[in-house]
C-alpha cells in the first residue's frame, strides 16, 4: 500500500508559466483560498495571478483567470482572509495592501516599515479579518486594524485584468491603516559568526561588520482560542519567540532554545513557521536544511498561564521555552536562500497531515507529520536510548539518530571555512519524499489547496499543481513522461492495481 505522498504527480497541463508581456517572471510566493481551490501567486513584478486548481477532467492550471497588478515591486508574501474576500500583500516596496478581490480594489494601505515587508498574515478566529500582522527586514513586527482609518490615498493605482491582458489601472480611493502595536526589535542582534580556522584578517573583517536588527522572516498566530499569541522567528538564529499581542509593551513572553548542535557550531536562521492542524506542534524550516518540531505546550517551561487562554495580565515575560523535540531531513532538502518556505496540509477526510517544503535542489519535499509513523523510535531517542535494530522495531535505523552534539573536526574543511555540520542531540527523521522533475531550479513557495493538492513555485518561472492519483502516478513514474513530475523512490508499483 503506497503512502499518500507517493501518489502525487504533476502532468503537463498542471504547469503554469509565469510571464509578463512574453517575458518569464519568477514567482516568489503562493497562498491558497480557505473555501475554494483557487490559489494566488505573487511574482517579482508585483502581480498577483489567481489560478483555479480544481480537480476537473483534463483541466490543469495552464492559464490564470484573473491578474491583479498590486505593487510595482516584488511580492514576498500573500494571505487570504477567512472568507477569501480579502487578500493581504507583503511587498519589497516596504508596504502592504489589503485588496477586496471581488471588487478589484485596494481598501487599505499598510505603510510604516522602513525595509522590505517579508511576511503578512490575518489573525485567525471569528471576526478577526480586520487584524493583520506584518514583519519586515527592518526587524519590526506591526499589528494593524484596518477598521482604523488614517489619511486617504487619492490616487492609488491597481490594475485588474483577465489573464495577462493589458488594461489601464483603476484609480480608486483607499485609506492608510493605523498600526495598533509595533515591536521595534523583535529579535536581538547577533555578532557576525566566527568559526575555528578563520584567519586573523577574516576575524577582523567579521568583527568590523555593522550589527543590524535581524530580519523577521517568519510569523504565525496560534489557533483560535489562543489567537492573541504570536510566534516570530528571524534570520539570526533558530530561536522562536512567543508574544502576547495584548501586552507587547511588556516584551516577549518566551524564547525557545535553539538546537543544541547550533551552540557548538554557529547560528542558523529560520525561513518559515507552520502549525499542525490540532495546534499541538510548531514546525520551523531552518537554514541548516532541517525542519524542527516543537511542542506548543512547552513554548514556556514551568507554570504557563499565558498558554491557558487567560485574559488577565500575567506579568513580565522573557521566559524560556523548550527546544525542538525532533527534526526532519532529506538528502534533497537544502535551504539555500530565505525564499524557500514550507506549508502544512491539515488532515481532512482520508487525507493525512503533511508538510510541503521547498528546496534549492529544485524539488518539493513531503513529510508526513503523523508521529505514529516513528513513535517507537522517537520515544527511545527522547529517552536517551539507542535505537533497537531488531525485528521488533520497524523504524529504519537511519531514520532516527540519537547522537552527542559536537562539532566535526575543523580540519575536515580548509582553513577559513566553517567546519562540517555538528552531530545532532535530537532524533532526526528522514522519511520524506521528493517530488522530482517538475522543476529544474530552486522551489521557493509551496501551498496546499482546499482539495489537498500541492502547488509549488520555482525559480524556473513555473507554478505546478501536484495531484493525487494512484494509476496516473504509477504510469508517470514508469514512463518518466516529458513535462511531468512524480515522487522519487517509490517501491511496490507492480502491486498497485486500483483505479485512479
């Protein structure tokens, strides 16, 4: 019986080339509607393309049905409101827009960052589509209430057109939203890294670099019921910070410990955060090419009234949270840039929960998150025991490793180069599956549709939809069909006889 991640494939009609006036344009971000299978794709030129990914016979995504010229600079992130009526943008022009998709107009402009806006998200929960959070390369996090109006923009130009047709921009009136909270330096500055074997000249050059606030590269609200709690991460290290947005002036609530291996090596930043469907796990995509899993209930160690949903102020924060419990890796998972992101598919009907992760190697990587797959090995590793390779343990011996955190010999690298990756002190699970041949350059922005299909965007200027299909997937893998993509390394195809 094949695993669900083995069944995904992408056919030629499931590829959408991103172009503008005949010139290919790299897509930078994707987001999916909550209530229908439409996906929004943001590109380098500031355009949003809406693609219908519905599972219809012989219909792919080779043509967009709507294009919004939202900015004159790159789009770095997008998010739909809970009813899909609004879409929020994060742009390299240091602003965000809130666009009414049906009306085709900007209803609010978020202006206050002093560098590229990296992430944007609507606050979850009933009636919360008016609260938006943004984070920026300037190190700031801002919360906005689009019901609070500032000055009016008299000539805010946003072009709306079918497909890639040219159309004169609409001139409309929009209001500036007012930030209700600003976190000026969400994460602490860190000195430039050093490592054994650096020459004196390299050390001096490293120390002379100016120390700037780290870019806030990832953020996520906790689920409804705890939606006042916000997680943030930066490019400076692998620590995740927890904030109570009602009491930001008191500082952050807690900071998780970074992986122990980083303490003996060097810091690695975080690209992306995702929450499990039940809210019990926080996943972070780290620049060391690992997805780390944290326990939500241990973001604060000890007594934690902040996590109980208490509406009363509980005092100053700056508490310590538990580090990651375990991690996911794959030979083809490499995070060569901060554009590489991940997305989580929630369990629904017969579809299991799964992480879709981009990669510099040019292929999305899928990781099932069901801990029952590796529960026995995880329990042993977390208890400090070596894995049993006997017949009673069906977890591969190379899937989970319990090792000491130590840096490999610096002599294994030439002088002046960082040493090899340190050994891990937490279990590392390597059960992921790579979706190959669909892209030939870095895959940056995966997103799961409401029907459980994966949409991936790559630097090859292609957006692909990956759909489940047992016979189709087996056929594509066997024939290695041109223009198609499939799951790599799937065994037992000959036993797979069910219809699509």
